[in-house]
């Protein structure tokens, strides 16, 4: 990576707030007043990694990690599970590694944040005090877009953009497809989790169909005019699955405006499309906690200070992962890990009265284009003029092309991510 401006500045050391009486009813979960208390909400890649890193940087910091789910099902690699290249069980991550590292895991849902009182309210009726709060709420789906895609529609038209039962349902629909049937993927406009994901999914579906249902097709109805590494994906499709995958941009009716889940029918400017399987990915926004707590701006996402990931809207609260506005960085698991490491370093430095370390970030997205072949999208990022901007792409052109080596790298990367983010 080339030379870049490094911005450091002194932050206040006195972030440890005195306990403020809360108007909420119910008990307060006990926490030692002698040591800084950090509460992390959301135990996906971002939140879990931040909690582990805080403990690594300072064993004196009390770290509590909250999540409504007792276990986590990984979205990375879920497209492989969709077509049987790995098991669903391989995506399941327990909280055992976090507990072993000294992170206190609380299985509960946060229903409110009182940033003035430095407390979060829990669904169980408890209140949990903090000195610093890190929120990693992930995404929520904006149902009703397209018209007809309400909260019941995923039972017939799975989005599978949250791994687990949706992945299993879409996989079952794929296997029930008749030969000669059409598998449709609807891609929304705007910011979304894992931008290359729909095109990886199309590739793996085509790979499966080419062996199991060779007369079938994959249609990608896209509300975007272009997509990541479009040239490489398109070349791979032409070589590996000639005539099987068709990408339909907005100008050709790619933006789906309405669906009929009962008849598996999609509607766009180009007409009516009745298909065998419809994988409709709805538009996305940060989890409701971010919106309800005032962490999200008018455009729907959460603005942060890039050196620390502290919210620009609520003092003393940090937002990491898919929910935050991280400049040029994609919404991906590897980007979330990078956010988490910088956020943990900033919080730890503040408690110790040190300067915040210079912010440098990286991201890599691996996309499978077939069984045993993948491409990689690398990026380095830095804070420049108060924004996170891409600094350099580290991969040479040849390294971005699909290969068996990239597929092996993807598997090794996933195992490292599980270890670094979840301690397993």
C-alpha cells in the first residue's frame, strides 16, 4: 500500500461515565464499577470480533455481548450450502469461544438505548449499564418493495439473504425444479449486504443446474446498471455455462416492480415473468434498533466518525458492521471485521488516555463461480479528509480471475474469520 496521510488526534480520556439513575423499571444487571464497562449489541462478525478484540487489548475491560439469538448462522459461504457444496451445520457458530475469552454473553434482545443514562433496556425487563456502547445491528429487510413482497412472501419466494431456514427453503425449491424451469434472482437497487453475493449465487445455481437440470436457465433481474467484477463474472458465465445465465439490467426491464408470491410471478417494465423458483432479495436498511434509537440518518444508514466509529448522532455510542456508513468499504464480513478492530482499538485507547491509532482498513470478498473455482475482490482503505476512501487494490489482475487457488483461499479465509471473530 502506498504512502497515505495518517490522521491521529487526542481523544478525551474521561469516557467512563458515572452511574446515572434510570427511569426504566426493572432490575439493573450488576457490573463492576471499578473497571470500564463496554456493552456490544449484536453478535455477528462485527460485534463478536469487537468484543474479542476489546478483551485482547485489555483484560481489565468488562465486555458484555448481547444478542437475541443463542447461536449465529454465517451468511458467508451460505451460497455453497444452498447447492450442497457444504453442510448447513458448517455455518452454525456457537458462543462458546467468546465465553472462553472472557466475554460475557447475554442471550437477550435490546429494546432501547438511553445514551444520556448510559444504559440499554432489554426485552427481559433488565437494564444494563455501560461506559461505552458498540452497536452492530446488521440489516433489516424493507418489505413491500417490490409491491407484493410482504413479510409472508419469503415463505414462497425466499430471499435467503439471512442464512438459516431461508437458505434451506431456497435449496429445497431448487431441488424440486423441473428440468427446463427458470430460476430467477431479483437484485434490489441501493446499498446492500454482500454486493457480489447475487452473482456468486447465480454462478453456483448454474453450476448445479448444468449437472442436474441442464435445460434450465438462470435469470438475474437487476435494478442496478452494473455489478462488482461484472466483466470477470460475465466471462466466466460464457465459458462455464454458455446460454444458461442471463443478466437483465434496468433498461431491459431488470427492475422488478411487483410480485405475486402465490403464482411465483415477477412483473417488470418488460412484462410478466412466471418462473419455477423466484429468489427475491428485498432492499435493506440497518436493524430496527438503529432506526429506533436515533443512530440512523434520513437516508436510512448510520453516519459515524471514521477513526473511531463513534456515531455522529449519539455521543458515546459506536456503530460497526453493515449498518454504518463506512465510505468506500463494501458491506461484507471482512469489512465488518476491519471496522471492529479499529473501533476496539479506539475505545481501548480512550480508556487508557492514549491517542487513537491511525485508521487503516482492508476487505476481501471471495465469490465462487463454480464448484472448486472462485474469484477474489481485494481492497485497502484509509481515512482521508474525514472519509474512508479506497487506497489501493492489492490484487494483480491475474489474481482476480477465477481459479482453484482462489477457492482454496476462500475456504482458509472463512476458517480464519471464524477464529478471529468468534474464537472458534
